[in-house]
C-alpha cells in the first residue's frame, strides 16, 4: 500500500472527535494511537486491544504524523 493510500485512511469530520484527524471515520484519533505507541504499546498490542483497527491504520497514523512534521518547520534555540 502506498503512502498516499495509507493517508486515505485518515479522515476529518467535524461530527467525530471534534474534527480531529481519525482512523477511517472511527473514533480513534491519530493523536491517541500515537500516544499509545509512544507509551510503549506495540502495533500488535493495539490490534489486540482494538479489533476494528487494522495494521494499515496504524501505519497511516505514522504517515500522517510524518507529513504533518515535514509540512512545518520548528526552529529551536540552541544553548
């Protein structure tokens, strides 16, 4: 599956989760999936915990965040 195909799994609907980017119109915000991963949960953990998620959904969250980070640059002062 191409990166563009993965991104089609991320939806934004003002009626779902206050318009936050979510997985396939479900109530799984990208932000929440990334928080689970950052907290140490594995992809397999998430798939077991949320059976309606697919591996490609999690990859789509990664791709979405990657694109968001490359869209804006943040300049931090170095000490």
